[in-house]
């Protein structure tokens, strides 16, 4: 049985900004790994012509679609636009995937298989069987530490909440109040995972190997890391305040 028969229509959303060299290879690999999946390239008006290359692929392969955005507004905004397009066009499964090859399309079948019994599947670097290739020790410490901090502050049972390789059922996205999401980068990924857990949805982590890009320039920045740290700290503080309020309310009712 194909994934389309068991899960419905599948859309892989690939945001791009200056990925003209990497994009053709990732499109080929996705089409080979899950032939029934369709692809939406969300290009933020790349100066290097990535959008034009994506358009050329669309003209020869009707399972590849292109959204041309007017400016570079961040990863979160690109995914939100892609989610909206996918939901409006009747897709049942929506997948997040990087354009640079760090998320291996060959591992996508593992995520889709797990989605048969879950609402959200996270590709995880930090569970047994997962890992990274070509990362510095410092970057690994930053990612592991950030995820541990997130887990403790938000009380979530997720080992890789910052990862961006994930598969959602359409109903999951509809339940997450996406119009209220304003975060970007790593924090965008934490935000969606936390929303899913708060709503009692079934979240499954599947091991992946994250491969550092060989082509192009990383979009990682100090601003992205700082935003994630700040927002997780604020959310964690709000969570603690809510817990205290509930405790005080319970005590007052039992007196």
C-alpha cells in the first residue's frame, strides 16, 4: 500500500532563499523517495534566481508547485504560507523539509510510516538512532543544551523540539491556531511542537541523521538563537505562573 492510499495527499514544503545550486538535487531526491508526494517550493524572492529554477521544474513536473513571495520574511512565515496553501488545496499530510539536503529525503518514508499512528512526527537528532554529520562540537552542545532547556522550561516530553524535519496531519495544523504564531527560526519549531502537546495530540519522534549542508550558506544566526532563548524563557515563566495560579485556586476551593 502506498503512503497516498493510507495517508492521503502528501505535500512536502521546501522554503528557499538563495538555494539555486541545492534545489535541483533535493527535488530529485524527494521525487525518488516518495513518488506520490507533491512538492511546494516557497521562495522568498531569492536574488540568485532560485525561484526561476523552481518554476522551470514546475513546467515539466506538475507535482512540483512554486509560491513566489515578495521578500525574505523568515522561515516561520514561509512555512505558514505553505501550510495555508496546502490546506486550501486539500492536502492531508504536510511535511517540513530544508532545501539544502540536511534533511535527507530518503528518511521521509520513516516519518510518513510513523504518521499513520500519530498526529505529528518529528525527525529527531537526539534520540537513539539519530545524530548529525559534519557538525562542530560547539554546535552539537548548543543544540542539545537548547533542547534540554526547552524540555525543562516547557515541561514537554520531546527530545528534539527545534528540529525542522517533521510531518503533520492536516487536522493537526488546523488545531494549532496558526494565525496566532509569530515566532521564527528554531522558535517556530518549538512553538508548533508545544502547541501540539498542549492540545493532547499524539507526537512521535523518529530518528534522523542531520547532514550539514555542503552547498550554499547556512541561515543560522545569533538573532535566531537569541529569539528562541528569549521566547522559551517567557513561555516557561508564563507556564510557571499558570501552575501557581491553579494551585492557589485549588487550595482556596478546598478550605
